[in-house]
């Protein structure tokens, strides 16, 4: 079981991911609605894994990813975004993301990605 933080500016998406993870015995220890809050909550909760949206207000997911990796170079962050462009995926992976899930996703896809890192 992994301790997970779910980051997405859409409340319904955070709830959807959280419900999927709970069914698979993972624990959601924190949520954040933008990258700025995600960085603060990462420091506070030190989750095992972070699911991170890319397009968000205040601070986008790529910048938040870079800040989290600066805090903990071994952080496990999976990017979750509708924007599956090759350049963005490449930047996320080069910045330290351990995976990339494109919305809309199937429950088994997100669970498999989490289980692989857990």
C-alpha cells in the first residue's frame, strides 16, 4: 500500500482518482488543487507517490514536479494530463517524472502505474 497525494485543479478528477486508489488499498494522504499547494503539501506529508496534473492555475504541474524533485530527488511523481503531446511528456520525464498517464484513463491503467511504483 502506498501513501499518495493527488494533484489536480478539477475537484471531480481528484475525487475520481482518490476513489480508484482507495478501492485498491492505497491511502490518499493529501490533495492539492494547484502546483503551489502541491509543493507545500509534499513537504508536509512526504507521500510515497504523487499523481500530478499538468495544466493548473498558479503553478503548473511541470514546475511543481521540478520543485518536488529539488526537495527529494527520489520522489515518485506520475503526470496525469489530457495533454499527451510528445514535448510535454519528454519534459516531464527529463524533469524526473516516473510515468505519464493520459486522460481520459481507465481505472486499471492508473492502478497499474501506481502499483508499479509502490
